[in-house]
């Protein structure tokens, strides 16, 4: 019997890498994204290369109609084995008081509301099957405060807490939950923020989407709920748990 992986934000970056990896393992794919030409080509290439079925849903996940379209697709997917909530973006890297409220609401819908809604829809199917996996892509920002990125960090902290609590609820049902918290990853995420990428690269080493997925799938086999890809990021997050918050504020209060 075939197994299906449902991946949001699969046009490029981490989502696309999950698609490639799972296709190579024989999973049929349902991919969502906004750039139709790119994601359709990815789906066709993977279907041809790995002899799997692939389907594309073009969706803007800040739009209520498109969100419902994706929810309906999840509810009608037979043999849904994996849901990966990978869609997201950071918004402008500016002070909170200077941000547009409508843009904040749009971003929070994509980063918080959508993963919650899709996760609930997937759990209904997985609970009937007695197995399944849900992976939420968060960030190291879930652990530390982020000057000029207050809402992004808050959203990722929510996703981490939500995932860990969900794990406690469904582990007895044969369903795996994982939240992935990488540091900066070299993807299209930074395409519209070249100056911010330059600032970030001076602080931390960028890692590849491939290494993020490697770590995620490796940790999944070990039933690790919180996955932190990258040795440098792992070390930093370990220090965060021991350092006084006042010291962490000093470390992160930089331009």
C-alpha cells in the first residue's frame, strides 16, 4: 500500500528537500506552494525519477479560501503518513512598532494558524490509521529573543511549545511529532532580505537545507521531538539553557 507525504512550502528550500528525500523513499507526494511553474516542475521530476505519484496544490496560505482548500485536501488524502508544515517567511527585519499590523497578521496566519489547522486535519486521518508523522519547521528563534524579529520569534516559540505538547497527547496513538529548529539556512527565505542575510552570516554559519532534512529524519528514527540541526546551533542552544537571561539579552542585543 502506498504512503503519502503532504508538504507545505515545497517550492524550494527545506520543503523541497523533504520532497526529494521522501520521494526517494517511495512516498507519494502532495506539495503546496505559490510559484506554480517551479513547484510543478519539481513534482513532475520527482514522479518521473522515483516512479511515485505527485500532486501540486497552488495555495497562498494567508488566504482563507486557499487554506480551506489545503485542509480539504488533507482530509481526503488516503494513506496520509506524513505532514510537514514547512511554509513560512520572516517579514521585514525592523522594529515591531514600525511594522504594518496587517502584514503582522498575515505572517502569523501563515506561521501559526495554518500549521495548527493542518495538523488537526491530519491528526483525524492519522488517528484512524493508528500511525503517522507530523513535522513542524520552526527555528532557533524559538529559544532566544530576536531584536527586530519579535513576531517571527514568537511564532516559532509557539510552534515549538505546540509540538512538544502535542507529542504528549498523541504518542500513545502511534503518531510521531517533531519540531525542527535550525539556525540560518541557505535558502530562498533570505531572497528579499540580502542585508539581513549579511548581518546574520557574521554571527552564525549558514547550513544547507539538505543537512536540515538529514538531521530531521535521523532524529525522527530516534523519536527525538526537538531537532536542532547543525553542531554550532546545538552548542548555542545548549548554552542558552544554562546562561542567565540577562546575559542572553546582551548577546542578542546587537545590530
